[in-house]
C-alpha cells in the first residue's frame, strides 16, 4: 500500500507558484467571503489566507454574520465582480441553511471564479484539480477501468465524471439515494468518496488493490481499508492540501488567461 501524499505535492505546487509570481512580477488579489463563524470554515479560511500570503497573493476577508440576507451577499458579490483590482474571489462553503447556495455562487462573474463553482465556468473546481494532479503525480491512469464516485454534485462528482470519461474510464456516480452502495464500490478500480459521512467506506466495500481517495477527510475507515489498497490518501494530508494549492493555481490562471 502506497500513501498518496498530497501534502508534499502541494508544497511543490506552492513553491512553483511563488517562483512564477515573483519572476513575472504578478500583482494578484484573492478575496474571500465568509458567512457565519462555523469553526471548521474559520480554520480552513485561515489556512487558505496563510498559503496565499506565502506565495505572494494578497486579498481581503469579507466576514459576514450568519443572519446576512441573500440580497446583502449578492450586493457584495456585485461589488467584487466590478472591482478591477480583484483577480478572483470565492465564497467559503457551507453557507447558512437559509441561503440559496446556487443563487449565490452563480452571482459570481466566471472571470473571477477562483474556486470553479460557477455553472459553466471555465475554471476547474479546486478540489477536482487537486485530485487529478495527485493521481497524475503517481502516474495512475484508469483507461478501461471502473471509477466509482460517492458524490454526484456539480462541485465534485459531475466534473470528475467528465474528466475520467474523457480518459476512457467507466464511471458510476452515487449519492445518498443509491441502493446497495457497497456492491457498487466493490467494482471500483478507483473509489473516490466525498460524502462527509464518517467511515462510510468500510473494508468490505473495497476491491483488492483498489485506489481509494478520501475527499472529506474521514469518509474512509483508513485503518481497515488501507491494507486492501494499492494506493490510498491519508485521512489528513491527501486531498485537503491539494485543494488549497489548486485554488491558488486557479487564481494565478485567472490573471494570466485574462
């Protein structure tokens, strides 16, 4: 079993980005909108800000209260859309339950969509870009193989499905309504889980020598699943660091491809 080390790869990506920003003398600003004070979101935003500063990307955190209205958020988004000094921005998810996530996300100008969450955006979602780069680093291809993704969202499942189908894989998307999930996951040469349900992937659901990606940092019962795998992400230090690095790659690309 080989660990898919996203932490080390992310450090390399960030080092290369820092060098590119310095050599090209790029002035980049990445703003963040955070609604509410959910603890994990606060920590994740702080990490993203720290990594941005390390590579030479500036920006402002717009912190709003959890009872902020949709119209107030959209007014702020419109302000950032029209500010030529801002390279890109994103909204930290999840949003409070009373907010229509799709309405808010699709108010972002696609040309400033750093996280790749706007419908029909040309920006690859940061989490998807991170997963692809991690698999490519280890030269893992799945031509003619089975890929099962426990997530069918526009953020993760749908773009991953398109990517792997373009690489001639057979792809199955699963969601919370999927029956007999274990029978489906056992067919996977590559299993990607992004449900947010702790230990939903158990050893009896995994094919021998499968590659397993835990997007949600806890979906996979690592201790019992890892002995069956050829490659697997650690619970922490796999997809997470790559998502942050990919967000910053996306931001640089927004400026370069302007």
